[in-house]
C-alpha cells in the first residue's frame, strides 16, 4: 500500500517517526516534506499531500 506523508517544521520529528513505522510495516511512503525543522508554512505541505492523494488515489497523513 502507498501513502503520502507531509508535515510542517514543528512536526518534522514526528513525521520521521511515522515514516519509519510505516516503512517497517511495508508501506510505500511518498514523503512530500518538509525535510528539516526550518520554518515553513503548513498549507504548502498540505497541498502537496492532497495532490498525491487525488492524483494517485492513495491515502495521506498530514502532521502539524
């Protein structure tokens, strides 16, 4: 199963933990970011996850 995953800067560590868990459970993770704790706007990453969900007909997780 494939799943899109995204977050803002405040949830970066949580996203990485969730991503590791999903990969252990054999999910294919589409990580759309963010990729650090540098400040970002959450809606930018929400839009990326939504794009993956709609385009590829997969589930998504947003963390903020």
